[in-house]
C-alpha cells in the first residue's frame, strides 16, 4: 500500500502542487475519525451496506452524504449534471443495477437543487457540445411545461419551478425503469423519492410523494421539509 501523503513527505510532488493541502486534510480527517471511532475504517473494509441510492447533481455545493449527515458506507451515490436518470445512459443504469440488485437499497432518492446551472443552461442558449446534448431532455421538459413556466413572474421563479419539474420527471423515469419494475414485481420493498435541496438554507424538501409500487399516485409539488421523515 502506498504511504499516505501530507505536506511533510510530499517531496515527490512538484513544487506548488495544488492538491497538497488535500492530503493534509485527508490525514486530519482520518485521524479524527479513528479517534472518535477506533473501528470505523475496519468496519468499512468489510462490506458496504447502504440503504439509500442518491441520484444528485454534480454541483459542488450539494455533497450527498454531508448534507444528510451520513458517514461513508451509508449511501450509494450517482451524480451528473442536473441529476438526470435516462434509461439510455449506461452509467446511470449500471449504478442503478448495482444499487438495487447487489446492495439491495430500500430507497432511491432523486435529489435536485434550486439554482442548478444545468437547468438554467437548458432554459437559455442551445449548444451542440456534450453539455447541450446531455441537457436535451431538460429542454424538452421545459417546452412541455412552457405554459406553467411562462405564467410565473420572473426568470428565477421559472428556473426554480423547472428544477422541481425535472425532479418529478426523473422520479417518473426511475419508476418506469425495468430494473425498478422488476424489483417491484419480485415483491421487493423499494421506494423512489423526489427531493430538492435549497443551497440558501441547507434544507431538503419533498417535491412529490414517494412511490413504492407500480402505478402508485405521485402528487406533484409537495413542499414540506423532510427532516422529520423516516427515510433518512
Ligand atoms: Zn445542478
């Protein structure tokens, strides 16, 4: 095993290496974890057994485990720009398959966030690069709900509403995914949740009711905080 790095023994790194500080932070973090829980890392080496599969945005302000105060090993995470769940995406499908069939998670959490740059980009200029192609489904969603969005008073309100509508749409896609439908057909307990995170106050809120069986009602636009719910 390679020795851990910190600023005192990182001579092999080029001067001015911009990630040297991360090794120091990593060392302090590992020490702190070991001090508060001497068996912490030994337990993790064995097997991960998370109950949750988090599908969130890649935005650096929305760190999955940190905002729900979970430790490593407690949540399986997949992130991409604008928290999309396309059945055609092999990366997402592989993560979903592993979460459901190997880890046997009980909850799939689709988590959007207000102020999402991906959602904002989908409403503005159309580009032909990889980001533009990735966000094509969001542009379609924007067009589908143009009446609702145009009725709102300003652009930030339209962006926020599209963030919520996108979460609902992604929840629907997860519920229609063959992996999820097979799990339900097999009688597995599996719930799909649509949540949204507000960077401004650090709180998660529900966007729609959870779905735990095929054809279950999914009421749109719930807004209650989920801090007192039982999923987390
Ligand atoms: Zn985002």
